[in-house]
C-alpha cells in the first residue's frame, strides 16, 4: 500500500535517503495507523542491522511520509548466491540478522514479516552488512506504537506464507510473540543452507486457505540435509553456489545445523527457541565447535566437540598410542592442506568478484531503460571494455567468459547484434571447455547466441541451438525453471520466424501460462512472453484472441512499469498491427506513431525495432493514401537495414517489396513492376509471400498484367529453395 522513492536530502546533511509514502487513494484509517506504527517502530530502534529512520512529516497536501536510510543492497539469499558464500560464511552473515532481530525484540517490536526481500545485504567498506527493512506490519509487544486504532481483522493472514509461523497462520489467535519471528528466521536459515524452502512456493500458493493453514501448522518439513537429497540434479547447482559438492554439503548440514534449523521451525512454539538471542547463541556455539542446545548432549557428542576445539591437547593426551598419533598427524596435515587450498580459492574468488563488479558497473549506463537512446556513450564503454578484457584477464578464463557474456548481452540489448555475436560465441566456447556443456552458465551463453542468430536472420541455426538449450535445461532444472522457460521462449520465437506457426503457438502458450502462474500478470517476463504468444496469434489471424490479450498486457504495463519502459513500446506496436488488420486504421496510425516515438527515445535511432516500426508506420500511411510519406519512410528503412545488417538481410528485401506496393497503390505501374523484379534478386522472406503475393491488396492494381503474373510465378518457384537455406521469416 506504500511506495518508496530514492531522494536526496540537502540540509542539514547532504545524503541519499529512501522516502516512504502511502499511495494515493490507499490512505484508509487502518493503513494510516499501520504507516504511523512503522514510523514509530523505526524511531525506537538504533542498530547497524536495522535501516534507520532520519525524519518524518506530512506533505503539503496532507500525506504522511518518513525518510529512512537508503540501503543499496539485495536480498540476503541473492547476495549469498551471487558471491558463492560458503556455508560457514552464510551462517556468520545470518548472525547479523539475529542480532538485528534481537534488538527489535528488546525494544518490544515484533516484525511479523521477516523474509529475504525484507533483509537486504549492502557492502559497507567492502564488508557485507545486513539491513532489516519494512516494519509495515510490525506489532508492539509492550504498549501501542500509536494512539490510532490498529486491529487485525479476524480471518486475515498477516505475513508471507512461505515464512509465516503456525501461530500467525492460525488467524483466530492474537498472542503472537517473539517466537513467531524466530520461526521466520529458521525458514530463512533453512533456505540459506539448502537452497530451497521447507515447503515450495508452488505448494503454498496453489492450495486453498484451509490447506495452507494445515501445511504450515501440521505438516513437518524434512531437515535441510534430507531436503537437499531430494533436489536431484539441482543439488549440484546448490552445492556449487556454496563452493562445494552435494555429498559434502549434505554432510555439513547433517547434525548441528539440521538440529538448529529444525528447533527454530518447530510447530509447537514451546519447543522452539524462545528468542532471536537464543537462536544466535546456538549458532555461535556451532561456529566455536561447542555443543549446541538444539541437540541432546551425549558423551560421544561432547567428546567430538571437545576434540574439535582442542585438537593439539587431544594429540598430546594420546601420544602413548602411536597409531592414534599417526592418525592425528595425518589429519592435521590434511586439514592444513585443505585450509591452504580453501584460502587460495577464496582469494581467487574475491579477485574475480572485484573484477566482475567493476565491469558490471561500467555497463550500468547501457541498459536501454536507463540510457534513453544514448548509445554513443554505451558504445564507448563497451568497446573500451572489449579491448581490455583479452589482455587484462588472460589468466582468468572463467571470469573472462562471464564478462564476455555480460557485454554480449548488453550489445544485443542495444541492438548491436553483429558486435554481440562474437562475444557470446567466445563466452560459450570458454564455458563449454571449463564448465562442461550442461552447466547453467554454459546454457545461458548458448541461449544468448541463439537469440542473436535469430535477429541476424540465421533462423535455422537459431532454432537448432535454442532447441538444444531448451531440452538440456528441461532435463537438468525441470520444465518450470526460469532458464528453461527463457529457452523455450527463444525457441518459440525462432520457430515463428521460419513460419511454423502452429508449432510456435504450442511452444509459446505454455511459456506464457507458466510465467503467469509463477510470477503473476504484472511481471515483465510474463508480459514479454504474452506479447510473443500474441504475435503468433496475429500471424494466424486469430485477432479475436490476440486483441483483448494485448490490450490487457498494455494496460498492465502502463500501470506497473515506468513510462518509458521498452516493453511498453513493443506491446503497443503489436496492438497497433491488430487494430490495422481489424480496419481500425485511425487508432492503429495513432498508436504506431506513439510506439515509434517511445522506441526512438528508449533505443535510439539505430535500433532494429525502430526500423521495423517505421516500416509499420509506412504501411499505415499507404492505407490512408499518404503515398509520398510512406515511400520516404520505406526508403529510409531499407537503407537502415542495409547499413546495419548488410544487403542479404531479409528485412532489406521486405522493405523493397513494400516499396513496390506503394508504387502500385499510387498508380505508378512501371515503377511497381521494376521494384518487384529487383526484389526477386534480394533475400526476401518468402514464407510470408509464397502463394500470397497475388492476393496482396497493395498489388491489386497490377493483377491481370502478364508481367506481374510472371513475377508471381517466379516467387512461387523460389519458395522451396528458401526453405532449405533457412531464409524464411
């Protein structure tokens, strides 16, 4: 119900702050009370692990706000995976979260919605610092935070199901205490250690309210080590993110860590840790190799812990037994060797992270939604990085491949496809050699190559590579993994481009439906998959299905995305094509102009999408008799494609063909026939024209002319050859 803005405070201090408001129209008495409660809660607390509040007040039009610490961080799970933190490093970072939660509890504040997105990690002086945010549904345990009435309605779930304690799920209860936050901490620790949740999001999101409560309140989840064993091939990916292998990770989790997590997520809160302080203390015992409270402390268990803490003393005490001495010495040597190797690996990882972070920062200005068409600056940054990467990282092939992938991705985002392809291909070659053909990083590079090949009109190569990628991802990660769905989407677009529309629909429809189910209607990936699916429906003349779908997607984009987001322009372009086919020419013309203006602002003038949209605008001009403007635009489009992609790109031939249509509609018969004859020598996308050129409305004035009929026959003869060479579009 709120929105947060990045703002700059200018006095008495100059600094960036996060400015939190209530959304217009959402300021009910209950929401205002919760907003004031959050403000008062933050004002009570002062801890490095909790985002601080600086100021508060009311806007000139009466809306309350408060300014708080701007945290330039990412969720704790994302930070750990991005930096490939070991299990020990993750546990140490989690201790900061326990300390922050303990401080809130000492101030008699219960958070009630602890989850990774509310626990950010920012780098402060190169060291990770946890920051707890969003106390919007916090509860005061001692006295009210505000004089306003704040009552939770009976039957209303407060919190996030994946991290919600059983007592929060039992909405008829009102005696929720600090042990509820302990449960949420336990779920987060479970996820940090095992890479998965006790109950998957799909299990919780797809069940009824009653079934949801039963799962949370009654069903016991497996311990993290046992859950890891059920992940199949994904366990390898989880272990690699922790710099280890699945069997070793399972051994690390089994025992103390399993016991700590399972005590924190006990259904019966009387058997749970009583506070975040108790949970943190047990974790510190684990790190010091002391017996933890979560496990029964038998004699053998205590002895193992003692030996772990006092290896040298244990060795001295057993000097009489030579075999034991030899064993201890061997173990000590092994530990030292492993320690040296670990330190060296950590040092290399730290160097790689520093290099990667530096390079990624160089690319920040190159995102179209940020650069706003400033491609010159982006080219300078990218070209400089490309020139340096081979020499500066010659001994770091893995890092070099990662940066080549990042640069190739940015090049293709800017529409610089010829520059993107060699970088993507080099990244793919290195990753195949170093990581293997089935590694997730290798498949990401392979997918980027397929995407760029498709834009460069190498359709059959793009389809083959996209299909291989999609099948590998489905086998390793499952049908609804993010990378699998991304590969399926690229495959569907490639199949659509070669004209197999029924197959393309069969691929893209499930991708769209999966994105909607997993991410929701408002996610940019869902919208993009929906537009690709709608484009196939348009080409199959299913306008009754594609029009309402595109209208809904466009309305969603305008509601949830920034005004100049690139996805909005693409959706607008597709919808204008629908309106044009439905005979709603005036609407189509207006929307095409709007889409073109947005694309030029976002992508700059030398982007393929801008060229295509100019061609669409020319088509609309022809329909309303503005032939001179249409011809001028198409000549510009043809030259642009020729300059950017070379004379053999299908879009060059298509623009030339459309010029013939303009001449025909304008009554210039000889010119139209000449342009059509010239088109025969170009790499025209025959799949769109074969069998349909004689029915093209723009060429209707030429029907009956023997010269025109001869040209039509030659187009038909050329069709099979085009199929074999993969030039269909």
